[in-house]
């Protein structure tokens, strides 16, 4: 558990709704997952301002998503690994008919 973490901590702007985005944590009022905001920041190098502008979010919403991400690193990174695994399995079941680009 992260230092300073409080299990009762409430994350403003973050909700988990069964049946919406697979129940994954997302920004309230949007179908944008915390994992997506985190990937834009961590993997693609976008700044919080760039994420906010690209997805019409407030800076507070982006920072809330990143706060949640940093407090739940393993859960979010596992979500990324699961998605990558699902993509590979889907590619095996439904291979592309298009020629591969070099």
C-alpha cells in the first residue's frame, strides 16, 4: 500500500460504474478510463494540458486521473497487460487479410 494512502480516500472526478467501461475507474461524466489518461501521459508523453485539450477535460480531471493512477500503479498496469494479451489473442483468432507493411 502506498505511503500516505488512505483506503477511505475519495478520488474527486473518478467513478467506477458496473456496465460502463467494464467497471474500470473512469472520469465521471465521460467514458474515458483512468488507464487511458495514464497511458497518454506515461506511454505517449503528453502533458496534462495536452491531454485536457485533446479530450475536452478540465486540468483538474486529468490530475485526478493521474493521482488515482499513481495510487494504483499495479492495478492500472495490469489492465494494460490484460488489454495487450487480449489484443494478441484476438489477432490469432482473426488474422488480418491485409499484407504486412515493412
